[in-house]
C-alpha cells in the first residue's frame, strides 16, 4: 500500500522502530494514509522532508483498532495520561496486543484530533462526543511498524524537501484547520454533554477503583 511519512530532519540509515515511546501507538515507525497529515507535523522542523512509502503487510501480524473508545484508551495508555494507580489494568489489556503485533493500525490523531483527545483525557468531552467527533473529522489511518521485521517491509518510494515558504503556508493552514475543528467539536460536545461516560468514569468502571 502507498503511505506517507514526514521527518523534521530527514531519515538516515535503515528504517527502525525508534520514535518517541509516548506517541499514539508507542515506539515505532509511523506512516499514514493522508499525505497532508505528516506535512503539518514536520513544518516546524529545520530541514523537513516528506516521503512516499510503499508498505507490504504480507506475513506481518497486524492489530487494527476500530475508531472507538478502545482506540482512545490505547492512545491514552501510550501517551501515559492514565494515572499510575490505574495503569496495571491497562497494562494487562494492551501489553499482549503490543507484544503480539508487528504493526498496529488505527485512526490518526492529527492536529485537529489532538485537541479533542486532550478534552477527552481531561473530562471535558464524553466518549459519545469523542466518537461523534471522530466521525465528523473524517480522519485517515496511521500504521505503526513496531518491530524490526515490520520495518523491513517499508520501502521509500519518493523523497522531497519542504521549502521555507511551503512550511510557513502549512503552519498557517494547520492553525486554521485546528481552529475550525475546535469550533465544530465544541458544538458536538455541547449537544452530547449529558450522553455517555467521561474518561475518569471509564477508568473507574474498568478498574473498580474510584478516581479520587
């Protein structure tokens, strides 16, 4: 499949699962289905580069998260926003998935969705509002190569550097898209403020322990 990757300073050496460990799906090599998404992530870099990627899933163990609350809780677990006193429950749930997967796939938390997730993690929007926002924003998918074996299936099909003018335009566009998304999702939040459960309530239910 054709995917896309962005780097703030360019790739060097062999492809490896060496991103920061607090990314959405943990440490790995990330690729996405939307060509514009990595551009807005790298436009603040000093010498950003954009890559076309060919990725072959054949022979790889792939775990795909549906766009639901389980996806959001997996992101929360990887970003380490679940308080330590509750983490063991989610370790039991998610570690087996990570340990048995070469690739983890699911919706991407782009520059528009990251605000919504922050709201969710801070009990500002319910799970119902979160799922409605996921649907409304029409997010692409991201694939995280978690193992060296998966990274061996990654082939760089194209590479180009971003100019300073292009980066400036991307920063402006990203900010505009984020502001528009916040306004739209805030309407969703208000419409569903009494529906569903909040982040702390979901954790209480899963662990059988009080948030406070």
